[in-house]
């Protein structure tokens, strides 16, 4: 990688942080560090990763990368572990987008795109909530990709733990 590429990446990383800083500093959003989403990944880590890749994708495609970064960061802003019985309204896959939106709306001024991204990110699971913007489609794809990787990483970790327990 050329030095100029490193400088550009550093500039993008700084810009990304500036765009989402108020969300990261929010006390309610900080609670997402307490809950797991896929395997051992926290909601916070998942949302941060999804947000970063949405930001980069949208910036490269000359889309609204600011709204994409913010909407993606807030897409799973629910404050419970969906695997714990009676911790939330079931079924989680269908209801958590509204929970995330209501939590985000209480804490932040959302534009129409951020609202749409949060409410529609589970498409096609939620058949009747289709993203209305390209940024929303990108979030839907990035979210599913990150969730898949996190899921398989957790399986790999469980297999390693079983192997090492057997070897002891």
C-alpha cells in the first residue's frame, strides 16, 4: 500500500469518527456494550463494524455516507439479549427494528434516511419493510454479511474450546 493510500485511509477514519462521535458518547447507546447479538459479539461492536463498512461503501459510491454511517450505527439500538427468554417482545427478528428506531428517536434527531435504514434493515425477513434508499440497501447487505461472519466466528471459537477441553 502506498503512503498516500495510508493517509487517505487515516483521513476517512477521522471523518467517520467525527460523523458518529455524538452517538458513541451517548450514555444510552453505550449500554449496547452490555448485550450480545451474534455469538460473542456485542451489539456495540456489531453496529460499529456495520456502520464503518456502510460509510466506506456509500462514500465510494458517492451516496449520503453521513446518513449511512449514522443509520447503520443505530440499526440495532435495542437494549436486550434476544437469546434470553422474556427479555423482549417476540419474535425478535420482526420487532427489533421498531425498538431500535424508538430508542434512536428518543436520543437523536434522525433524518428520513436514517429512520428508513433502521426500520428496514431486516428486509427480506420483514417482507413489507423495503428500503427506500440505496444506503438502506447497502445497510441490509452489510448487516447480513457481518452477522454471518460473527456467527461463524462464534462457532469456530466453540469448536476450538471443545478441542482444547478434550485435549486436557
